[in-house]
């Protein structure tokens, strides 16, 4: 890290501003929903269905984005007092998306998918045969061929020239609601949904720049005072009123995700749509318990997966009989952290393997799977995360094939994106710097919270804190300055009088109504 720039407050402000090449967007600058290809056709058909009292069914997905998309649609139709059915597939019985087996239990004139459907070729055929108009709304990367649906709204499809393709499924659903509102001449405020929408944008790791930034900013603001019972329950449980994107990503999203991972995503949908605080509170406690089970299951499988991994492969591919499907995506993320390489984790059952992959740096996982699709029964996703299925007797051939393709990539593509901005002298750490950092919030994907290197700091105080004494609290200093710091889940104690170099992020710590600046240590070097 010797070639890092020495930072000043002015330099930090300039470096952060450079992330927003087109400046800060405002909510007024959001594109019109009808700029999405096929939107006009879709809303015309839905409006017609409402006028004719036809049966409308919405098919969602079991992750946060899919559950929020479903909640948005349910809420909109409740506002206009039109009955619809929401179907969220069960990961274990139904598989992903609007599959033919899901259609077996649906009676509808119009089916609207949210956060899925771009690869639903079979489902589109079934709908055509049954005289159902299928409207697909999705944001996942489409293949060259598209399903034969009535309308397909996807910012990433070739025919679509929407200015901001990096949006999540819930945003596509939100734009659909906006277009329906316009088509039907309704006076619904689209801002009322932003507390929910922010949840999906963050959980689905969308870049927090361009139009995503003001949506999340406003959503986080709303979250702190939302009258929605679900968010009242969250505020009471977490004991806080102000939320950052990190609070969503690490505290709220995993719990909502755990329903679909461990049992059924409908539990999460009912929580988000709870009508009373008591209903929301019991829903949140159930999600919290499912998340605890998820963590234990994930830890067991991660340990087994590490034992099976070949650290010399450019891509880690591991498989296990009966591994819990709900956690294999998280296990893949753990392997990426461990080996600093993309990872694919496969669960084998009845001769079939179902897998989840996560990538790193600039490695395009979707492109790698495309190159190896002759070994697969199916796959989908995007650059950083994907799902796949294959016969278990093809796993070894697939592993060799994808490793072969990955070995041709530039080694620089594998470098993790988490980088240190520069060396920060302790003299620069003050409330003026914290004000500069707050101006560029919310931090997240494509706008990471700045990480700093601080050199040669004397340890003035050191203590292990927390119920399990697994967090390290430090007072650090040099001749003229003092800084409070904390390292969560530390591995090695440091001694008073030691001189250390650290990397980490700065945050405002509030305790007993007192505010202080604190360094959250990532690593002690």
C-alpha cells in the first residue's frame, strides 16, 4: 500500500465527486415509465383486464427484490380496490420463476411476472396454449432469444433504450405502477412506495449512483418515520430511527431473505404487508429465527465446501449431496471472500445439481456460464451472481470447462473492488471531514464507503468488549491527536504502547445522546 496518495479533506471530496460523473440526480429527473420498451402495450392490457373484471395473477420471486416487487403490486391493486392473486414460488417445490408447474395451479386471464420471467420460454408456451396473456417484468440479463410473451418489460433487453438499465426488479414493477397510474388517470403519489423500494435496490446490490441514489436516499429517509407496521417493528427491534444502506444490507435484508431461503417467501411478504404492529412484530420475530437457522446451516456447509475446494482453480466449483438449496448462494459468497476467486456451489439431489454462483472484481460470471452452456440444463442471472442447473454426472466436465475459460482472463479482472482510497493523516479527522463524507451518502454498490489507511498509531487503550468479548475497542493517537476505534470480531489482541497501522472506515457513533467520530477497523496491519 506504499503507493497510496496522502489524503486531505479537499482531495477526498474531489475523489468522491468523481464517482458521480453526471452529477447528483434528483427525483425530478427520473425517466418516464413509458420509456421502457413494451410498457404502453403492457399497461393497456392490464387496464383492459381491470375494466373487464378479468383475473390477474402476479408471479414473484423468493428473494428480497422479488418479495418487495410482489408487495408493491399487491399494495397498488389494494389502493385501487381491485382483487389480484400473488403467487411466490417456493424454492424447494416449485423452483425459480413462472415455471410450468406453477402455472398448473394458476387460473388467470393475465399473468404479470415481477423480478423473473426473462428465461420463461416453456411458461410462455403454456400461457399461449391456455389463452393467458403473459406480461413479463424483469431486470435479469436476457438471452438472444426472448420468451414469446404478450409484453416484456426489461431495461436490459436489446429493443429497450431506457437510459438507466442498472435497476432492480422492484424498480421495474414500480415504473409499471407509475405507468398504470398515468394510463388510468389516478392521483396516487408514487413516493409513498419508496421505503419499500429502497429495501430492494440495496438488497439486490444495485449501483447507488445515477437515479438509484435519490430513490434510496428518499427511501431511507422515509424508513425512519414510515407508518408501515413492518418498519415500525424493525425500528423497535433494532432500537434505531436512522438507517444507512449498510443497515439494510446487513441487518434487514438477510432476515427478509431468510424466509425464501429456509421456508417460504410468503412469510416475508406477509411481514411487509402486515396491517398491525403486533402482526408485523410476530412476523419479524419469525424472520429473525429463520435467519438464525440460516446462519447455522450456512456455517456447516461453508466448512464442508472449503474442504472440497481446489484453491489452485481459477474458479472454485464445489458440490455436495443434499446441501440446503437456500444457503448455497451465501456459501458461494463466503468462498469468494476466502479464496478471492469466483465460486459456484452446487447442491445434488436425485441426480440433478442446482447451483448458485458469485463473482469477484470484473469477472463476468454470466458470460462464463454462457461459454459453458453445453454442460448445463439452464442458467440465468447477471455479471456478479447467477443460478444454474445441470445433471450431476456432468459436474466434473463443467468444472474443467469453466476453469479453462476463466484461465484465459486477465488476472487483473480477479482483483476485488474493495480498495483503500488513500493514507489519511489523523489531523484530517474532524467534523468537517464527517460532513464531507455524509454529503455522498448513501454508500453501497458503485459508491462504496471510503476506506482509509492510517499509519503508525500508538495504542493508548485497548479492551475486548461485547457479550462474547469478541470486539476490540481502542483509543489510538499520536503526539497531538486521539481517535476512538473498534474492530468487530477481532482475531488478535493488541497491547497498550504498540504502534499499529490500520485500514477502515469512519462513522459517527452515537451513545447516550453523545456523538463521537469512530474508526471501524477492517484490518490491523
